[in-house]
C-alpha cells in the first residue's frame, strides 16, 4: 500500500496522521532546494517510531546543487546516515543517467519519456567504458564522487536501514519517471513486513489471528455524485472479511464491516479480504472518527500522533443566515475528518471557532463548504493566538477554574476543555494563577482528557 501525503506545511497534521499508518517512508528531497523546513518536522515524527526511510533526490534533469553537498546537508540537518545506491552522471541538460553502485550498472536517462512502463537502457561492462568516451567529464566526476563517498564508509546496511539509522539514497527525475522504478524495487526488497503496534495495554503483533485496526484519515465527498465519507483504516492484525462484525472501541457498539474498498489514484476496488499492513476504506456515516479503533472484542487503543494546538483561529460569517444548519453540519464533518479543528465556546456554542495550523486550511474549508454543503461563508480572524487543552486531577479545582474563565474556554470535538489565549502573556498569567491546572499543547486523537 502506497500512501501519498500533502507536502504543503499547512497540511502537516494530515501528513503526521498518515505517518502513523505506515511501516516505512520515501523521503523526496529537491536537489536544488535541499532539506526543507517541512521535511525536518516530518522526520521528527518518523524518529518517534524509528521508521525506515528511503531517500529520493529529485530533479536531476535540472541545474541543481552538487550531489555531495545535498548528501552532506541531509546527514547534518536530519541526523541520519546516507548510503547512496545510485549516483548521478551529470545534471540538467548534461544528465546522462545514474550509476547503480550495488549492481555495477549505468541506467541511461532519456529525457521527455514520462511513461509509466518506461524501459530504461542498462549499460554494463564495456558499454559503460563506451559511455565514458562519449561523456568523459560527467563520467569522471561520477567516479571521483562515488570513490569519495564509498571511502567514507557509506555502504548500504539493511539492518541499519530497518532500525531507522541509515537511509539508502537514489537520484532521479520524478517528472520524467526516471529512478522511480528503483525506489519501488527498494521498497519491495528492503522495506519491513508489517510491524508490531503499541497500544495502551500491550503490543499487538501482526501475526495475531484476531482482527484489529485504527482509523487514521477520514475523507468526505470523494465521489461528487454521492455524499460519501470514507474512513481509511490500517489493519494491524488478523484478517478483514466482508460482512464481519467488529467492536467500535470508543462507543462500545458492534459494527458490521461490509463493502470495504481500496484505492489506486482515482479508482476504487472492492476488497473482500485484507490482512495486517493493508489499508482499507470503510463507508462511514459519521460513526467513525480519526483515531477510532475496531477490534474483534478486545478493549485496546492504539497510540498515535497527537492533535497539535492550532496557531490560527477564525470564525465563519454566513452570507446567508438561513444556512446556519448546513454550516454547523459542514464544520462538524470537516472537523471530524481533520481538515480543521472545531471548538465550541462555552459562552456562545452556536458560534464555533475554527482552528488551523496554516492559513491555507481556511481557504480550503471555505471552498469545500461552498462546493459540498452549499454554504457561502467568509472566515474572519478571531483574535486568538493559541489554545491549550486543560486538565486538573482535582475536579473541584477544575470546576473553579472553568467558572472563573468561562469567556476564554471552549470544548473540542471530543468534549475536552481548551483555554483560548489572545497572547503569550495571557497564557503565562493563566498558568501562574492556576498552578494546579495543566495546560497541554498536544493531545492524542480521540483522547478524553480528565
């Protein structure tokens, strides 16, 4: 199962969630820009579980930075050892292909052939010598650079890769579909089998016979002709079969799983069975939320990536006041699928606050409200700088805090209290005044704080 994630920083939460569902990742690095801010954050999430990482250095068909320089930046900024598997021969208009260090082959680059089934010309032995005569400068540079890299002891070690300590590196050009096949082969040959998963009670082994799985993404209205909602579920153990009955951990209710689907780009195919490591899409009428766990009876909760306290807050202002119900429904569903976070203020619960990590999320929600729910709304800044979820072991003290701060408190989608601060000073003052109350910048999905 290949899961693609948004690269834009405004959608980092969506990417964090997807990382909880995978067993290895492909990290794409722009050969001109090098390591970008978003990559640094996402790698920190991979480190939490020592996820194995394959690196693809892209855009070699353009004039880019020196490959040694990019490799050095990956190692120093991301603190992961690199082991080149292929190495570029030239760049830009002089890009001739890559040398495969493990196979002692040259894979020739033919520009403009962006075909999925592209056959790559493979050169070996005397054919490589012939290429060296045609492109002496590029081949000489490649040989010098690979000698330098291999001399530094950067040879591929499968065990180090599986421990998340070393990343095999491939060079290529994604837009020309060159080097992509080698990445896919590396995933097939080296990526781990489904791994054990941590829960609040024990480790779940992928070989266990009982079915377990968790929801890591919800997408509404994937089919414009039907108001569908798909919950994406990672199978962690056991086997899914069409029509099976499972227990929904959060509600305690029994659910029947039928007509699960799998996706390849825009196409969907019905799945009659699925095993540990598979991703299945479940038709969902609002009963499933991100972080929900389905099992064949056992009460456990998978540990996941948390919600992050939003940094931007807006309120939706309707152009047509008669659409208030549709707005509430749209915001609730978009909140459940994680497009934004929705908070209901204690003082005015009918006027929800929308929290996001980046401004672009508001623009997407505004567009989706109009296209999918027929709601024309504009988002106006709410004058709140940050939020913190609040807990206190002393229930009486928490009630006292809630009474004194009603105008600054809201409830999230799971009913947890959040303190809304209009400035960093305001937040610090609240923390000093109420030392027994804990202020949290993150919380687990579906977690009921107390």
